[in-house]
C-alpha cells in the first residue's frame, strides 16, 4: 500500500501568499493584523523548511540503509555448501543484528522527525490570523455607500455644469449674430426685452429661449446686478462655470481615490479568508507528512521474525518510503 503524499506545490503557493503580504505590508490599515500575518509568514516558512530538512535527512538515511545487500548476503549464505551449520547460523545472526541496527536507526530518526513535524503542525494551526475588524468593515461599507452616492451627485452636478456652459456659449454666439447685434447694445437684454423682440417678430423664439436661459445662468453664477449685465458677462459666467468644473474634477478625483481605497481594503479582507484557507491547507499537508511517517513506522515495527522474506519486504518498504520522502523534498 502506498503513502498519502502531501501537495507540496500547493503548500508553497500558500506560503507565497503569506510572504507577499509580509513584504508588501498589505494590511497596514489594520496594524495588529499585519503584525500577526507577518509573524505567520515567518513561522510557516521556517516550519516548512524545517520539515523539508528533516525529510531530506531521513531520505539520506534510508538511501544508505543497504537492506538489498543484506537480503543478497542472506541468500548467498544458504548457497555456500562449504559453510558449516554453525558458521551459517553465526553469519545469519550477524545479518539480523545489522538489520536491527540499521532499521532501528531509521526508526529512531523517523520517530523524532514525526514528533517534530507534529509540533510544527500544531504551531501552525495555533497561529492567530483573526482580523478583529468587523467594526472597521462595517464603517467602510457605510462610508463606501456614502461615497458612491456622492459620486452620483457629483456626476449630475458635472452634467448640469456642462449643460449650463453650452447654453452660455450658444447664447454668446446668437448675440454676436447680425440679427441680434442691431437690436441690442453692450448691455444684455432683459427677459422682458427679449419677449418684446419675439412678439415683434424681430428674433426667433428658439434663439430667444436660449438667450433667456443664458440670462438665468448668468444670474445664477454671477449673482444679481442692479444695473444689468453686459455682453462680457457671458464670458465671465462661462469662466465661472469652467472654474467650478475644475473644482468639481478635484472632488471627483478625491472621491474616486477614497472609493478605490475602501474597495481595496474590502478586497484585502476578502483575500484574508484565502490566507486562512492557505494556513489550513498547510497544516493538513504537514500532518499528512507526519501520518506518512506513522504508517512507515507501523509497518517497519511490525517486523518480528527476521528472515530472507522479511528482509526483501523491508527493503521494498524502504523503497516506497523513499519515494514518499522524495515527493516532499523535491
């Protein structure tokens, strides 16, 4: 029966996530969480290296066990007719002692490694990764809702400013036309004067409506003036609107930046769940290594009677165990 091998590439991918968080300081907006995640990155990376080092040490020990040679020697002893029964028994006893010494050495190392790996798994599982930031998240969510509503309001305001600016520009063009220049002086006509011109069929109603609307915009952006507005007032109103648009763009940029920051924080908290999952995956796979060692120890300790058959079995078991170790260390 084979071994349940851990997913070491998956473990390493999880460690990369932790190390990226530690290096990039992604959770500085929750300092205590950033500190815990940085600590977790160090602990999990160190523990993983420690586990791999243990496995490599075991791998070297298993590779040099030489049980195949012992099995060959055992078979050769029984084919040597010139050996007396007493000499054969003595040689067999030496092989048994050698087998016991070599396997016990491996058993001792595997037992110690298993204990250490289990400790690492417990330590990894015990790391505190909680963010304790539910109040902050609730505040961020409410604040983000406010900013999104503000973005809608700012966009509506911008659209209105652009529309007002177009009205003022259109009125300026109309008032500079030949049909209007002969009817007005340097002063802009009042709404009543415009109505009189329309009734007298001196100007078209559509153009008159544009000029009337522009007068309303001039009053809105420049304020009421007792002695009336001049043609240049249209330019002043247009400039005033341009300034307001510039200020509005600054507010929109700030609002977008604030929204981006809050959305980024929310996304990082969402990814925090991935870190918790990665830690769980790390623990599960480290325990899978310890379980593999436990399976190996159970099988090797089950050898009671030492003979050629058990030597061959033990050698095959070591070969399978070595493949298990290599899948971890490579």
